């Protein structure tokens, strides 16, 4: 039996009473789990425990040659105060969960990454400020742990090169660049702490442009990265505000 702190990323119905889960663990990285009897009256595990980004402490085991682990016991280590009840935070949470699962494929321990994810989720839940820029800052900060954090800005840079991750004084011979408002917004995100997000005042159009720039940046540096289904849902919610 093993124990670990964990973050729920995704759940898929496996049968009438079972779930397949993707969970990021502190001890072993990204793992797959099967939970049986989740809808039964006698089971001790409940669907509500597997909401996206729930912060758990789990006891689990692996049996046989299957990659699926079995959860023996769990508890929600830090119940959410606001994230499950605020519709915007909920949409951001679903976006982050899909993003994390899309980026991380390894079954290996990465305590710094786990701490970053845990603290970011905790901050999102407790923040009393608008969180309409949070997903942008999170995507930028996550690149540090994935190995392609942008290089430091240079004074009077003309553009940012998404392929190389550099601010440049001249335009390269391709179109994967950021200029003007997108360039300034990118640099603002690069230098912004979560507690200062309230000082950002990006228009919805600029937020859309920066999300797409970040998506392109991830695609250029992660071979397996795919478009996120939740991206368009999240944008629609912000457009309707």
C-alpha cells in the first residue's frame, strides 16, 4: 500500500458503477485509477470526492501487471471554500485540470511541480479578487516546471519568438511571434505574481489572443500537446460577463 497527496484531473465512466480516474500524485506523478462501486450504497467513496482539482490524501495499491491502481481510502485534505460554487472559478478549474493532464504524461515524482499545482489551486479557491486572468498567469508559470519558461525580457524588444522562447530586437523568418499589445501583455504575465493579477486589465480580445499564443507556445515545445476542449467554454463565460 502507498500513500500520497493527490490532485484529481479527470474522471470517465467505466461502467454503471465504476470510474477511471486520472490523478496527479505527489509520490509518483500522473497515475490512472479505477474505482468500483462508486454509485453503490455500500461503497465508502463518493462521486463528489472526485471533482476536478480536488486536493486529496489517498491510500492506494497496484495489483498485477495493470497500470490501473486501486484506491483503498481517501480524504479531501483541503475542502474548497469557493471553487465549487463560483461558476467562473469552476470553469477555470476544469480548464486547468484538462491543461495539466494534457501537459504531464510521466509517472515520476516531481515534488516542485506538485507543490506549485497545489499552491496555485489553493490560491484560486481562496482568492476574493476577479480570477479572469488567473488561467493566463497559471499557464505562463507552469512552463517553468515543464522546461520552456520564457527567457527574461530585454529593453526595447521588438517581438517575442514563440519557437525559441526569446525576446528579440528583430523579427525572425517565421510567423510564431508576438508584437505590440500581445508582446506587452506577454511580458506583463511573465512578471506578474498571483496576488497582483488584480492590476491586469486585459480586454477580452487581448485575453483571447494571449490564450492562443500560450496554446501555440505549448504546442511548439510539447510534442504531445493538443487543443483543449474547455478553452472555448471558458472564453464564452468571460465573453458573457
